[in-house]
């Protein structure tokens, strides 16, 4: 579970930050809702990883 939360948090946050750059380079509209949801999900994964660190 620890690896899943760690991998999920890092990958979701990285994707949420790099996705708008890719869309700007392709000159397409940026799906801000999807990027916001990915950033929130990544933050929640990292929050749970820190909050429940003694459990895992």
C-alpha cells in the first residue's frame, strides 16, 4: 500500500504539472478540470501516505 500511495502521489502530481505544458505546445485547449482533479488526487495520496505512515 505504501508503494501504491507513493507512486500514485508522485505520478499524478507530475502529470498534473506537465500536462498543461504539453497542451500549450500542441496549441490545444487545456483540460483544467482534469488537471485539477489529478493534482488533488496526488495530494490526497501523499497526505494519506504521511498521515498513515505508522500503519503501513
